[in-house]
């Protein structure tokens, strides 16, 4: 499911200011899930 909104962080602000292309990948937050959860959600 693609979400209509996004969050902006200092890192994305920097990338945008430098003209760097990047993509956003959304996944559900899991308390204490760590990188295992994010990697699984992103297929890595």
C-alpha cells in the first residue's frame, strides 16, 4: 500500500538541498524491531 504523505527528516532535507535523487519506502513501525524488521519490509 502506498501512503499519500511522507515525513521529512534532516537527511531528506539535505538530499533535497543537494539535488540528490532518492526514493521513500514506507513500512509499519515495530517497537524494538530493529533492522531485521526494516530489512524484511524492504525485501533485503
